[in-house]
C-alpha cells in the first residue's frame, strides 16, 4: 500500500512538473513555432534532468554515462545505437548535453493525440517515418531530415533495429535508413550502446522496475564517414558485433 502511494505521489510530482510546458506546447504549436521550440528546449534541458534526479532519489533509478571516447567526437556526426525504450530519446539528449541530437522515429510518435511528445518532437525537427506510404515517401522524409541536420548542425540519431527490443536482445539491423543518412550527410558515425531500458519499455513496468534500472550509455567507436555501400554495410556489421559484445560484458557483471 505504501509503495503504491509513494508511486502515485512521484507520478503526481512528475505530471505537475511537465504539465505547464505540455499545455504551452498544445496551445502554441498550431501558430508559433519559435515558442514551441523554446518550450521543447526547456523540457529537454531542464525538465528531463529534474525528472531523472527525482527518480534517482526516490526510486533509486541509476544513470551510468560512460564518457571514455568523448574527446574523439567530431564536430558533427551520426549516432548509431540499439533501441530499448521511449526513454532512449531523452537519455541521449542528456548523454550529449552540448550537442543537438535529432532522431529518426516512427510517425506514431508524431501524432497530435500524444500529449507533449508529438508537438515537442515536431517543433524540434525530428524525422518521422510513416508505416504506410511506400519507400519513396520514407526516403523523401529522410532526405529532408538530412538537409535540416546539415543546415542546423544537428547530429542525427538512428536505431537500425527499427523498433524497441522488449527483451533487451539485440535485433537485426536494417540498412536502408542508415545508408540514406550516411549518403545524405557524409558525416562520421559514432557507434553507441544502451542497456536496461527494456525493463521499463511500457507504462505498466515504469514504476515497478525503476529501482532495478542502471540505464547505461557508452560510445563504442568513432568511425570515419563510410563512402560506399560496402563500407556502410561493413560498419553496420561491426557496430552490431561491438554492441553484442558490450551488452554481454555488462550483463556478466563487467563494468568495462
């Protein structure tokens, strides 16, 4: 009973913290992009960090950011990572606090009926991939996204699995989206890996499992821009192997 009451109070606190910005986004999104952009920045840079602090104190939620290769980061780059939870997006935004990262996501996240999330992602210029509409429309969206990234010095983030892993197991990598971004931006590639997000990949398990989480993020390798299809495919294969190896190390108890 006390745990349920505590969870309710924490949720109430988090909702109260996010509601003003969420309401502001809903009001201003139809006609004032600049205000929505500022509200989105506030959510990402201020609210998200406060949320993580509250969860750390009251739910023992842990974040482990491995900064080993930060000194090797180029001015602009593509992030290639596995995908486990909707929290991956704010986690990466906080992992790269001094870099503007933008995500390739399913268009379901951009639906107007999702409070706060949809207008925030739209106003920030993220890329929404439609489930229907064919390959041509998908590539048009990605090409437009590449142009925005180059113009605004954003760093595109892509999850080549295409969907969240519900078990934490690393899935098959799909190459089309990554190859299009690599061709469209000619940027270096930063291979990252995350873990433990799959334990809270739905609302039901967020509060139940939060105290068990050590949400880890690590840069595994910084790669030069892949110039050909063969280099792009080889990079994807290498990234998959590096992620599998790191996940196995973490899950065996190694912090390396």
